[in-house]
C-alpha cells in the first residue's frame, strides 16, 4: 500500500470505529427536602389566634 492510500483510508477507519460510541455528560440526581408537619393536638398550651384574645374568645 502506498502512503497516500493509507492517509485516505485512515479517516474512513476512524469513522467506522467510532460509530458505536456514545458520549454522555455527567448527571446529578437530587432528592427534594423531607418535610414533616406535626399537628400536636395533645399540647397542653392553648393557642389563641390574633385578635381573639382582645375579644375575650380565649
């Protein structure tokens, strides 16, 4: 084979060898924050909504 034939065939060989390759970037998986709402009905302190104490409702 001559040098020109090798130089012409080299890009073809590279393209054929790279056709099955797939490049993917890095990925990040983030889970959301855990939120717990606790309605403490057994609380001994009494909560009075704003404005109700002045009306005498508490």
